[in-house]
C-alpha cells in the first residue's frame, strides 16, 4: 500500500506571518461574546468538570436522548476512542478524507482498507466500492479535503447489521441549514456521527467536540476515555455554541461563506493551469495544478500558506487545499498565484 504522511495537518503549514489559507478554522474567531463566556468559566477551575449541562445542551440541539451524546476533547479524540474500543475485523476508510481516522486505527493495531473515490466522478460517494463485509466504515461529510457534500440518504444506505458507520461531520456547520446532516437520524443502525466546534467557532486550541450514536456504542467509547476528558472551559463552549443565538450566528456565517467560496472558485477559474473539481460545499476548496509542491513554496515566499494535498490517500503531488477567506484576501492570493504560475 502506498505510504502517506497521515499525521501531517494544515497547522504545520502556517506561521512566520503568513496569511493562513491552510487551516480551515473560520477567520476572526472566537467571537467576543464566546471569548467572554470562556473567560468567565475560569472561575470554576478549582472544581472537577461537570459535563451534564453541556451534554444536555447537545442532546436538545440534535433531538436525542442524553445517553446518545458523548463529549470529547475534539472530534480527533473520538477517532482514537473508536480505534481503542471497537474490534473491527474489516475496517474501511473512504478517501480522500481527513487522515486521522486511519492513523488512529493503524496505531491501535487494526488493518485498514482504503476505498478511493475518483476525481472523474467528482469524488462523489460510490457505495458499490465499499465491501459488503466491512464492519467499520468511516466517511467524511462534507469531506475534507475534497469539499464534497454527499447526500444523507446515500451515506445512510451504507449502514448494515453488525456494521459501525462513522460519519465525520466536522465541517457540517459550514453548510447552510446543515443540509445532508445525519446528526439527528436515530433510525440508522450502527450510525455514529462526529461533530466539532473547532471550525466555525475558532476553538482548535480548546479541543472540544462530541459523538452522537447508539448508547451502547457510546458507552464503550466512554469507558475508553480518561476521567474528566473535557475541560470546564470546553464544557462552557459547548453550552454556549448550542444556544439558539449561537446557532443563528453559525447559520449566518455559513450563508456568507457561500458567496465568499463562489468568489474564490470564480477567481481560481480564471487561471488556466488551475482546476477545481466538482462543486465545493465547505469552507475550503481542493485544486489541482501541475507542480503543486513548487507552487506552494513560491506562495509561501509571497506570504501565503496553503495546504499540500499529497498527504491524502487518493490524491497526489499536483493537489492543494485552499481555505475560503474574505474576498480581499482571495484577490490577493489569486494575484500571487497568477504570478507564481507565470514563472
């Protein structure tokens, strides 16, 4: 099997005063009202974290019983818990996608089969490519790095008796109306949905997310967690970000993102050597351009950090991922990219 650097992530691309187009966290976050809530929680640090209110807030937000919610130290922790708590005989990860699920499974000693979606199909989900005997299937929606939003019924149809179907929805709140989310689909057997507060609310440093799914499965994951895995400030963030006003703000952000993303795609489309496959639906776009590694280095020289794509199974050295930013930043990036491609 071809080797990929599954532990490479966008945060290693940034720094040195570069304009960050490599990490998909919403620009200018966390908002002041959320920062104030987090600061207020510091007065409670002497007590051990009590996650009951935060767990209830998530349950109400997704119309589930409390025992179908598990709070985690970021969605990334959930991948580790799944790898430690489950004993899959045939684990499948649908690529290209976030590489941490496969890395966690391999670290736990599990063999992993890769199902590679095809560029010529726009990286759309091909259910027939997933082996029938797979008892653990992991897929992202919308998928990082392809920015493809798969139809919820198509993903749900991957469910089988005896199969755990894990759907990474870390970027779903960047989609208006959270179209195609499975977070509230309680009728799908074996479905586990992972969510993150990192992207929309700018909380990567706080490490906060949650899993939704059958109480029995989540109970196994919880037993694999250390005691008090989610900090008091992170619990405060969960409650705050599940409030009606926060959900309305997230929805407005997602709607604004649509226009900013369309502007980025249109500007990239003016560049003859750049291709944007499919119809991007999240807070980033995947692009193909010859010699992407050299392009990325030259963009860094001009002050821009973009995410290399060759660490994602199913992609190669001609791919880059670019975060959606405001239109002025996009214009500056595309002007620099035009210069680089002209060399």
